[in-house]
């Protein structure tokens, strides 16, 4: 990472202490220290303020670090999707197997427990959908490419976009059929 060295270099050229510099960009001295020691990156607002104070372009300040920053962002997004995938899988398994046993064991309170967990799973799914829209990845193929750190070219992207309406309908039908069959199987097993 070069940005820490760059910040320190330009700050010392202006004969500013970390404290004085921190006051000018509205952060703490510790934050400046963390940047200069490459413990973390400044946010975009701080970078813009620094370029004004140093009288340089943003390019000059971050030279070479842009690719590293993009990799970090991509790594964070991939980690988010991995964690979200695990959480959604647990919610999905819960939704399929727990309705009938909870109703059998706890009656109406079982339905309340089930509904609460279902709502939490639904909220998690909404968060994932927002992240997918933000990153412009919607189809399974796009998500797989993203998880591998790649992007689809424009032709592939358009093909995937054309498939989306059909994929969503088919997935909804498949889940509805699976839920129906599993619910009836559990109902027969628990003799409801």
C-alpha cells in the first residue's frame, strides 16, 4: 500500500503535525496515524479534502493503490455474499422442515416462532437482493463469476438479462412445489 507513504510525504512537506493535519480534514490524530501506517484507507471525502490541502490530483495521491482498493472492496463483497449464503441456507432449511414440528409441539406458539424466523430470513434475503442490485449481479451465472472475482462481458451480460424473467418464475414454481410436497410429507409423518 502506497497511500500511507503518500499522505505522510505530503503532510511533512507542508510541515503539518498529525494533529494539525487531522484538524484540517476533520478526523482524529489516531485516524491519520492509522492511514500513514497502512492500517486502513481513508474514505473518499477525506481523500478529496487531502487533495485540496496538498494541492494535488486524486490520482497523484492514490497512485497504484486504486487496484488494491478495488480488490479489498471486491474481497469484502465476496465475504458478504459467502456469509449471507450460509445464513440464507439455514433459514431455507428451517423454513422447510420446522413448520409442522413446531405446530405439533407448541401449537399457535410454534406458528409464532416459525413466523418470526421466517421474517428474519425474508429480511436477510432483501439485504442480499439490494447488494446484488448495487453490484449489478442478478443471475446465477453472474453471481458465480463475481464470487470468482470475474465479470461477464457485455454479450454474456445481455443474454443473462434476457433469461431473468423466466428464471425467476421457474425458481418460484420450483420452490412452491418443493414446499408443498415437503409440507405434506411432514404432515403425514406427524399425522396432522
